[in-house]
C-alpha cells in the first residue's frame, strides 16, 4: 500500500499541507477520528504510532470496539455503458452482477 502508514493492523494516510508546511494524516477504519502530524516523515510516523496506541488504550479502558464494522455494502457509480457491459458479462457467464463485481474488485485489490 503506497502512502499509508501501518501500526498494529491499523492504517493511516499521509498528506502534505503546503500552506502550513507540515505532513498530516488520519487513521482509516476506526470508530472515531485520529489525526496526527509532523514536520518530517519520522515525526509523522512517531505521532501516528502514539495516536494509535493511545486510541487502543482508550478503547480498552472504555470497552469500545476500536475497528469500524464494515457491512459489505456500498454504492458504486459507473457509466451506463459499463453497467450494461457488466450485466451482459454476468449473464453470459451464468453469475450474478454482484458476484461479477466482487470478483473484479478482488482481482484489483488482492
């Protein structure tokens, strides 16, 4: 994964603010908001690690699940032409549209 930080199975973005001349980011897939910053990559990484560790400690103290629960449903907008092509492909291969899209996403991501 490019441009992402990882610590204890959690991921965070890496962004740059030219106006503030600082690196910053936010944690992904959590039940809350964790942001972090630094003037260097090393500072950013350290602040990310501390933020994740603090968050996990807080979750444990309060009995909160740290990870966001994904239900497996989301809306995707595609062109009408692609939608039609997916329907035709699915039908010609004896599978549902949902199965076709899931398999395509697996090939792209995994």
